């Protein structure tokens, strides 16, 4: 038995070594080759069909065994009727709701992808189409969210009906984006607002001074540097820094007020946040409800299509993942065999 276990262990070690060498060789070959084709692909999902398939599966699961054949026949008849209806009416006459997802981080890293998705929609959207953006963001850098909001504005400028749905949070830069839509919908306890500007930075000047460490901050231009982390900050620098914050806040308020003219901007631009129910009362939001409920309602009269740009994995990446999963499964299977022979994990 001990000899068998030893041989099995050597076999596993050799297998892992061979797989590692093959994977490395493939990665080197793929890296040496020039990348061909698109590295980004457009993923589309017709949510009407997805929901219909799920509903049918649940109906079959809930039905009695004897009724399942009748259900399947009814499904086939329905598919034929739908096909004939589409042929007669023409698919192009059915309005389409294009669904885009934006999940924002501090740097609004998804803004570039959002720009490409907006361009894709603008290329094909027709009269009567709508764009729904499911937006989640607590805000971040001013210039980053300014870019994301400008991409949202392109939909409005193109004359497309736009709806932003907020299920959890659209605050600060997130609300800067959300207010660009024709309609703003939020869940009852979603967080909205935070129309304000904040900045903070530590200053180590006194600590360095206690250790006799001097820091020279050299600038050309009176306000090239206002507050610093290492140098000594001045009252003039603080005043200029606060002035810049007020300037940005003013831009923020004017931007929101221009897109939601009925909003009492001075009353809500205090940096506070409100939950969905209170946000409606203050004019920050048009209606309450979740994104799922809204899309389900739109499915009754339109095709609802979700679109997303995804990075295409290279062959080396796909093979590496497949090999990794194979090795893991092989090792786990080996451990199961060893345990069956009486070996115990420690």
C-alpha cells in the first residue's frame, strides 16, 4: 500500500509539472503572436426571452407529471403564433428598451465602457426606443464623474428617452450622472443626494519639523500649490483651497439645476443624503420603484435588451483557467482516493 501511495504521489507531481510546462509554453507563444480581432465583445441579452424561459421552467416544475406534455404543446403553439406575429408586423416596429449597467467606483473606472455602450446604442436606436441605465455609485473624483455625466448627456442630446433606475445608491458624482435622465426612479430606501464637495489631506509638517527635517516646495505661479502634505500650509493657501471647493460646488449645483429645473437646488445642495421616499418629496427623484419592476412592466409593450461590453479573454488566459481548474479537480480527486485508502487530512 505504501509503495502504491508513493507511486500515486509521484504521478500527481509529474502531472502538475507537465501541465505547468505546457501552460507556460502556450502563454509564451500567445504573447509572441500579434493580437488579432477585437479584444472587447458586445454581449446582448433579450430579457423578455430570458424571463419567458424561466417562467416556463417554473410552470413545468409546478405542474403535475401528466400535464407536462400538454404544457409543452401549448408552449410550441405559442412560439409558432409569436413567430407569425413577428413576420406579419415586422420586428422593427416594436420599440426597444436598451438597458445599460453602470457600477461606479471612486475613479468612475467604468466611464470609458459607458461611453462605448452609449455610442453603440446611438448607432441603432430608433424612434420610440428608450434607454434605461441601472446606476449604482456613491461618487468619487470630480473630473471622472464629470466625464461619466457628459456621456449620459449624449443620450438626452440625441433625443432618446432616458430613465435612470437606482436600487441602492446614487450620491455625489452618482447623482450628477443620474440627474441627466428624463426620468429618475429609485427604490424606497435607495440613498440619493450628497450634492456637495469634500476634500481632505493630512499634513506632516510639524512632525517633520520636530525631527529637524525641512521640505522645500517650489512652485511657479501664485496658486500652483495651495495645501500640501509635507510643507507648511498658509492661511492664504487655505482660503484659495476653500474658494476652489466653492467653485466646484457652484458648478455642481448649476449642472443639477439645469437638468432638473423644478428642484429647489439651494435646499438640497447641502451635502446631505436622503432615502428614496424623502428624495421624491424633495424633487430629487420622480418616482419610487425598483429597476426590476420597471423593466418587467416595460416588457409588456417593448423588447427589453441588456447590452454590455466585455473584455474578451485571450486563448492563453482561457487555457490557463482550464488547466488550473483541471489541476484542482485532479488533486481533489487524488485526495479522495487517498482518503478512501485510509489516509487522513491534517
